[in-house]
């Protein structure tokens, strides 16, 4: 009975390890593209505004009645 359990555990670990290895190998990292070429987010204009020009906080009432401040 112990041999049967150890065989089952070994096979389970082997199958799990093979699936994990297959996922790791198949998901190669993508090549890095320059920020100018990528159509991503650009935060330069937001950072240039500075913190002093941030909008005022307004409250949103949560389900428990608490008024959470948000911008």
C-alpha cells in the first residue's frame, strides 16, 4: 500500500513538473521595443503637470456608508 501511494505521488509530481516546464518553455519573453515605437501609455505630460495641479478630492459613498475620497 505504501509503495502504491509513493508511486502515485511520484507520477503526480512528475506530471505537474512537466506541465510547469512546458508552460515556462512555451512562454518566451517578448523582445523589448523602444518606448517611442510602442503604442503604450505615456506619463510624461502627467508628470510635467506636477502634484500641485492635481484635481480636488470628492467623496464616493461605499456600501457600508463610509465616504471614500477619490480624485
